[in-house]
């Protein structure tokens, strides 16, 4: 799979809530012209999907691991709203993993395949997040005005296996669903959902 360590996020089209391109890009046009692989994120009522394939997000039945051709990434985080607000992440090369909603704030926590536990610390709700265990930070997200069409940057720190990378990306989607979903929907309804500009955040 050979996933990247850095992703640039933009608001997606009317069928995708967000899109992430491997690498660092200043604008949406730069990302398109780079030829970098894109991951499309979709936030449904009870799931978050990330996929490298083009699928019909309007048809919820199509959104499941294994529903697209081989060599494409399709990971689904299905949320159980009934009690503890947990999400089961499927589509990994290993067994499914559970990501849990934290009791305080709009955030999530997870246990990596290596057994270590991490939680998203929201330093500024729409701008700066860290996935950490104390001083051990394995991912960080930075953006100035992501919900206003500027890019956001996700960095994965010293991650050596793709299942951990996919788990981090899925958990990013769950946090984003909490913090950006309404803004994303509002922008889509205004017809300005695709990010086209924005300066690179300093050392994101």
C-alpha cells in the first residue's frame, strides 16, 4: 500500500466531505497537477469512509470494505451510537479496530496495533490537533481556515505500518465529522465546497 507520512486536506465535492492528497500542496490545483494519490472521505450519519476509489456515496449500500476493485483503499469506521459511542474500523489488513469517543469534548481515542493508546488532543478546535500519549505525538493536524476552503496538513510521525496510518486517517475523519461537518455542509450548499487556495502552514 505504501501510504504517505504527510497529507494535504481540502473540502471535497458535493459527494465527498473531504479529500486528502499525499504530500504537501499549497492549493487544490497544485494537488491535482501533482499526480498524488487522493483519499476521499465521506461522513455519513453513522459512518466515516475513506477510499482511494471513485464510488457512489449517494448509495449507502456501496460503502463497505471489499466493494471496490483490488489495490484500492476502502476503510470504514462504523459508529455505534447506542451506548459508548464507539466506531469499528474495518478494511485494514489486520483485524478490525475499535476507536472510542472521549467522554470530554469532540474527540476520539484509539489503540494502535502495537498496543499503545493514543487520544486526539484538540488544541484549537478547527485549527490544531495532536494524536498523542503524553509527550509521544504520532500525528498532528494544522490549518488556519480549513473550513473556509484553505488546506489542512496532517503529519504522521515515525509510523512504520499501514494499518496504523489507516487507523489514524479514519480517526481523523471521526474528529473532523464532529468539528467540520456542519461547516462542510454549509459550504457545499453554497456551491463553494472545493478548496482552491491557501498558503502552506508554517511547519505543520
